[in-house]
């Protein structure tokens, strides 16, 4: 999963919209649409709550436990609490459950099929790739994972390089891989130059996909995750803020929030667990987009709001993470397993990983801000901006 096409366009936009201060700092000289949003991101959540979470049992490595190997440090973040949980578990009595999906914006949902689906959303025609387990059973209640591609990529690129069919088959989930609309330079709306209207359009696209996939398939609404790579990770960070009341967890692979260019993290009522992964101090593009800074800003906001998170630092710059595939599983299986191990009904700071990450996670990951031991050694790939 190569990260990004050339960020020369980003540099051009920065020169147009921002002036460069001393020591390479970027100082804003002209203003685009403001980064603040109106209203509580979760205030529009509606619908009845109910139903049990449930991925079926998989061949993957399962939950962490108190005897798990890996970091047990919380890195100076909030206090975390160990709770054994999985999306296949029945929610405990009295637990707060995920709301039903929002109503489809375009009326009646179209019939969906595996592969690409042309999809009306709001006033636009959009497209996403739907991936189902090849042997999906009629009574199988499955988690759903949204996967947002990188700047130079596409839904098909994510499907191929992420081995998503293999992942869906072995770990038992439905994957939805959106295609970018193509109307903005950086594929997904996450930067301060984007209007709130354009942001809301993309959030509605998410709402509509979740609504229609849930209407046609047996979806576990207590296990709805979002993961993104690079530009897709920057948008996943925004989606987590504005649609966190529908998401059980997020996986951010070289993304984040804040700074001169990227919009800040919003404040969802639901405290969702997260993976925050980046490539160390050299994870940047042309010294303009610094993913270490944006990742740390996201961590700061997660800590301040009581979200559990795992920190991973692979030290290979803005390149594909050097993950090693567990036996019989896809390369990114540990990232997807994090989603499957964190149902919506977990409370703030609760996680089955709180006492330590499972052995299937990279050794360069840890629990909480400042906990990761950055990877050392050669990198198998080269940075790609």
C-alpha cells in the first residue's frame, strides 16, 4: 500500500495560501473557510438503540489479555481500564449501544453488489467498492470497516495492496472502500481551506453508505470502524470527530489533526478507541506536511477526551508500514483485529489491550501516548510522497 502521490500540489497550495515564517514555520497570511464547525458533531445522532454486536469467530489472533506481551505503559495519557471485549460478544446489560444509521439522503437505497457501486449521495453521484466474505452465510452478522485511500491511490489500489478480500474472508467483516469524488486537490476534505459544506457532503456520503449497506446486509452496528492511509487517514481523523457517535473505533495510518493546514479534531460524545501510527520524525512530504506533528496532535486530543489508543512508530518515514503478516492472514490483520476487538459499547478508556498489546501487534506499538518503542533497522520500502 504505497503512500501518496507526489505532494507537489500540496506545496503549491501552501505557497498560495500561507507564507513561510522563519525556521521553516508556516504562518497563515490569507484565510480560507474557518476550521471551526457549528454544533455538536454528535448532536444529529438519532434512532433506536439495540442489537448485539457480533463478528463471528475468526482464525485471527484474538483479544489481548492481562498476560499479553508488548508494552503496558500508558505513556502519560489518561488512565485506561482493562475490559475483555470483542465485537462477537453480547453487549452487557445497560451498555450504551450505537444508534441506528442515519436515513439515506437520496430516498430508497439502490441494490448493492460486490465490487463497484455507482451511488447517489446528496446531490452527487458517488462510487464505492463493496467487499464481502466470499463464503458469507445468510445468518452471519458482520462488522463493517470503511477504508479511505491515499492521495495517489484509489479504491481498487486499497483493495489490492491491502489484501482486503483475504482480510474479509479470514477475519469476517464487510469492507466498504469509498472512491474520492475528484473535485478537490487532496482527494478527501480535511484541510482548513475546505468549507463546512464540503465536509458535510463527505460525512453524508459516509452516512449513506452505512445506511444502505446496513439495510441490505446483516451488519453489526456495534462494530463500525474507519481506517485510512495518508490523505485517507487525515480524513478518517475528521470523520472520527464528526461521526464518532456511529464509529466503534478508528485506525489512522499517517494522518492526524491540527497545525496550519489540517482541521482540528472535533469532540464526539462517544469515546472511541484508536490506533495512531506514523513513520517517525521523517514522516513528512517535502517538509510541508509533517505527519509526526499531526499524529501527536491527534494523540493529545484523544488523551484530553479520554479515548483509549495504541501508538505505533515504524520509523520508515512516509512509507508503507513494515508490517509482517501473521500466519494465514493478511498483512494488515493486526490493524483490522484492533477494530474487531473494540465494540462500540466499551466505556471511555476501556480496552482489552489496556494491560498490553497482543503478540500479533508490531513490537513498535505501545499503549498510549509516548509508549511506543520506535522501530530500528532497515526499511523494506522507500518513502513515497
